[in-house]
């Protein structure tokens, strides 16, 4: 039996503009796309998106901060994650799910994968 696991990206509009996201002084904001709670990060004029909770202990990533080299830091145990890849760079071995994000003339959009082996 042959299976086709086609993965597509569904782009969900999360805001009209950056101002609508209400970033904290640390450059983080809460958002939701397709029922998924997200953390949106503004760092050096770039936008990044990840899951809202740390994979270790469930700390709210938007309540954390961005360190001097551009990693998001969980507010609970200070685990650090690369904004681009979600890789845990402080050595604990966790992975923070990240999402593609685009700022377009029509607003800010997050890409949510659909399909595939596990349904997205």
C-alpha cells in the first residue's frame, strides 16, 4: 500500500500590523493562528514565531526575553532556544517548534503546516 503524505502550508493572518500585536519591551507578543497559541518575537527588525509554551516545563515564552545574541529565553528555567530553528542552545536537548512568518502589505501571516504523516 502506497501513501502520499503531502505537506502544505496554510498562511493564517494574525494581525493587520506590528502595532496590533502589542509587543512587550522584550520584543515578545501573544498570538493565535488556526487554534494554535503562539509567541511572536520582534528582534532586530525581523519577526519570528514559535509555540507559546516551553517544551520543558510549559513556561509562557512570551513572558521570557531575548538574550544579547538573539535567543529566546524561557522565563521558568532560563532554557535558551534559537529563534530561527527552535534548537535548544543551552544544552538540555529540547526543541521549540517554530513557524514561518511573513509581513506582507495585507498584514502579518504565520504558516501552519497541514497534511503529512501526522496531519500537520
